[in-house]
């Protein structure tokens, strides 16, 4: 294993408020009992992640624990996650009670859901453009 392979660099983090707003407006939501993800395609060759946890979630200890879990989930699942997406985690209280294996399983599900949701759109676009090309011959 290469050193730093699973590292989460600054470029892979969403920190600007305008980026969060853009993703919230155009992104698709995937809901799980432990967290909600807002996912939007980006024009970069890598995926980025952000976390949004409000005060309503709990005290600082609980909020920081939830953020650490989200960062670690994304960091470890990064190689299996499709590239070119922005992901915002919105953790729920249940994330603090759920076991690590269950959370890893959820992130594996996310990868397949994202591939299906966004692949369907690209297939439709390809089909339309291919049909248009046939009419030109």
C-alpha cells in the first residue's frame, strides 16, 4: 500500500459556503437512517466531501464525533466511490449509535446508488444523441 493513499487532501474537502449552496440546490439526496447525503456531479477528476452538522444535533462532543465518523467513512471508501462528485454529509443522531461495520456497509450502498442514478442520466443522453446521429445518415 502506498503511503498517503487514503489521505484526505484539502482539495478533496468542500469548505466554501457558495460550494455548499450550489450542491444543496442542484444535488440529489440519498437518505439513510444514519445520515443523508447530498450528491452533485462536479467537473473535477476526483470527488470532494463536506459535512454540515447544526447545533440541534447535540453538544460539541457529539457534533465532532459525527464529523470524524463521516470523514473516516469517506476517506476509507474513497477508492470505491465514483470519481467526479461532490458529497455533503448530513449526519443524524443514529450515526453515533450505529456500529462501524454497518456504516461501512451503508457507504458501499452509496457507491452503487450513485453509479445507478448518474449512469441512467448519461445513458439517456447518449441514447438521444445516438438516435439523432442515425437520422443524419
